[in-house]
């Protein structure tokens, strides 16, 4: 069985994924980078199914970072359209599966209005679902998220002696989201790339050489087995 060797009583409640390696997957095949992004869709939806199989309550994926605007305009434009089309084509099936969709990131002028509208519609359609919360980090940066939280603190006139971790956490993009237990990054890169900086403070990090378009639920299960071999101490002994 695929879930063999996984202890059902210690499933990570929140799994976060840095979906990386689409461009390299395409280049290896002599294809344009955008074909790698397109092939990442199957990986993403198989990962969603795997998370549902596991019973993970929260799944968060990094789809577009605040730094990804540095890419060539054609690739950026492709990613905007592609993400919009995924929402339009696949929100009903996610809804039928009991998945709540949410989005984390800056809604600035660079994100096309049509995409923002589809995000709002997908979130509204699925907001009552509770089997799993699937968060797409889009135009997301961990530093921006903290800056935005601090801006709100200042705007609300919070006094310095009232500034504590709770005050900052409650002003993050999704304050009710628990911190990830497990973060998986594909493509052999050993870095965070500005993903969930606050929230990853005590997450277990698992890195795999698999390129994102080749990632399937079995790779997720393997990451969970690795997670279950770790000893989480949170600073204690
Ligand atoms: C991840 O794959 C997708 C996004 C960042 C949008 P990349 O596009 O970063 O692929 P590589 O890392 O260049 O192979
Ligand atoms: C991180 O991947 C961002 C996403 C997966 C959306 P990148 O490919 O942008 O990260 P770097 O540039 O390798 O750090
Ligand atoms: Mg990359």
C-alpha cells in the first residue's frame, strides 16, 4: 500500500510545498520553460489528492513569489494566465472534494484583475469546505508578509509594549492558518526563497531532487515518512 510505513496518528497537519524545477524539467526535454509550468499542473493535483489520502488538513503551495516578477515578461504573462485558467478549470472538482481554497500574497496592481477575480470566486465558492484548506501563495513573499503585518500594527497605533509575537501573527495574511509542520521543496535547491518566513520557524524541511512536474503523491508520502523519522524538539530536550 502507498501509505505503508506512515503512522496515521502523526500525519503533519500542515504541509507546505515549494513547487520548483519546472523550467529545468522543460529544458531537459528541449521544450520552452512554459511547458514545464503546464506539466506542473498534474503534479499539483496529484499532490492535492495525496494530501487528501493522508488526511492532511492544510496544504499550502508556493505558486508565484514577489521575486518572480524578475522573470522575462512573456513567462510572467504566461504564469498569470495559467494560474487563472487552473482556477477556472479546476475549482469545481476541488469544491466537490471538500477543499477550501484560499490565497496568500499581495494583491498589487501587477496581478491582473481577472486573476484576482477568479481567486475571489474560487475562495467564495469553497469557503464552507473543511476537509482540507488549500492555500495558494501567489505574489507572496515572506518578508512582504511581515512588512504588511508591521504596517498594520503601526496604522492601528499599537503601542510598543503591546507588540509581541501574537500581535504580529494575528496580522499575517491568514492568521488562523497553523504553522507548517513539514515543508517540501523539489528540484534539489536547499533554500526557502522567501516562503513563509515567519511560519516556517519550526517546520521540518525536506528537500528532494525530483523536479516539480515529476512530483506525485508517492513523493509526498515519502516526505511524510522522512518527517515521521525526525525528532521535533521545539527548543526543549
Ligand atoms: C517553479 O519552477 C515555478 C515558479 C517559480 C513559478 P521554476 O520556473 O522556478 O523552474 P526552474 O527552477 O527554473 O527549473
Ligand atoms: C521559488 O522558486 C518560488 C516558487 C516556487 C513560486 P524560485 O525558482 O523562484 O526560487 P529561486 O529563484 O531558485 O530561489
Ligand atoms: Mg526555480
